[in-house]
C-alpha cells in the first residue's frame, strides 16, 4: 500500500492539497476519479518529467483520462 502525505494549502481564493509519497503514479488515476473536476495540472520539473512522465501518462490514459506531456 502506498504511503502518501497530504499537505493542505489553504489559499484565500482557492485551497488545494499537495500529495507527496511513494506509489502515487499507480494511485493517481484513482484519486482523480474521486474529484468532480474535468481538467488537472501537474507541476513538475524536467528531471521528474523525464523519470516518471511517460508512466504517469500511461496510467492516466489506461484509466480513461486524457494526458499530454
């Protein structure tokens, strides 16, 4: 089971959570399905994108969520 740390970010205009941990690539599509949003933004750097971007996109597409890198 993945270990995920949730960090709430309570901005005045819009609050959101930051998730950090092992197993997120596999769990991410399941987490998105629990929300009511239709679009998402993933913020990363070029090193993390190179290491994990393709796998994340593949997992998202396999769950029916469109993805672009």
